[in-house]
C-alpha cells in the first residue's frame, strides 16, 4: 500500500526549512504556500494548488502560518474541501491561547483533531532541525505524531492535553526571552559605562547566577561580532509579546512586567527600527538610554 502523503501549508522562513527536514526524513509530502509553492517547496515534494487539495490527499496536515486568524481561515478551507481525508491538523503558527482554542473548536465540528505545536529556535533552528516544539495533544495523538516531529524539532515536548496549552507555553517562553534580551542589554550597557569588556561580562555571567540564553547565545554569537542575524525579527517579538499580554488580560493572569516590557521596550524599538533583528536590542538600548 502506498504510504499516505503528509501535508504542509506555509513555507516561509520557519515552515520552509521545517518542511524540508520532514521531506529529508523520507516522508512523502504535499505542500502549499499562498506566496508561491514551486519556489518554496522542498525538493521531491508534490505541489498543491490550494489548501483544499492538501485536505484531499493528506491525512496529517502541518500549518506554519503568519497568525491565528489565517490559521483559522485555512482550517475552514480544509473542512470545506470536497473528498477531504485529513484527520489531524498540527498547528505551528504562533497565535493566542483563545485563537488556538477557536481553531480547535472549528476543526472539532468536522471530526478533525487539532494539535497546537508552536516552535522556538528561530530560522537557524528550523534549518538545523533543532527546534523546541511545545505540543498540546491527547497522549495517543502525541505518540503517533512524535516520529514526524523529530526531524523538524529535536526537542519536541508534550506540554499538555488541552488545546491552547502549547500556545501558552510558547508565549510565556517568548516573554522570558524578550525580558532576558532587554535586561541583559541594559546590564551590558551598564558594564560598558564602567569600562568592563563585553567578552569578560559574557564569560563571567555564563558561570554566575545571571546566566540566560542572551548570555550563552545571542551576545557571544550575534551581538559581540555585530552580526545581528538571529533570524528572529523585532516585529515578531513585538507580535508575540502582544499576544502574551492580551492572553494574560483575557485570562486574568498577572502582566505588569510583560506590559511594561512590551510598551516601553519592544514596541518602541519596533516603531523606530521596524526592519531590525531582535538582537539589535543592544544598540537600541544604548541609543535609547532610558
């Protein structure tokens, strides 16, 4: 019997390399991207004309789209496809908790299982297949999906069974990441004002209680050499923090620090440096200077 196709919709900076790694694992794949499938699909993958064709040929469909409303729209297209065989939708779009639940509810009306599985690790992690993936799904569904997730996400974690829990994990992670980058940038600026060398600060804090991924990765690899090439845009950090703060407000969770971080740092940086990589927070911090 011919192995059923896997579907992949959304082949941008993250989805493109994720689909490529899935294809390299030997899984037969059918892809679609609204901006041009032929230019973005991995070698050997079948090209679909639209989302409906994906639903007609793939039992498991992966989404990696710009935002929650688009994911919900694509879910509706999958449901409406004549002769659809899709059984499971795995959504790596970063959206709010409520948006993920809305997509789950929509797909449930058609008997399709929804899995929210957002990722962390940037474009470099997507290319290397080393992403962290936060998966919310019933136990049996996660077990079924794990062999498919591993080529894309070395660190796939089963974080919960309820829809929206994967998105919640992704958003809280990005809040912590955004806070670490902003706080470490302020600390570096203070150290520079005292004549401390950046590499010395990095080496010292890496073995001290202030250690974080800004210290272990972003500053030594992206900021110290002035490359600013993490592949994660300031616009995306601002978007994710907005989703986090909005989700906190909707759910009655604390958000004092996150709202201050969003309004006073990342949104301001996004307005002044809209095309920047988020590692450019350090020169922005020096320029802004409070």
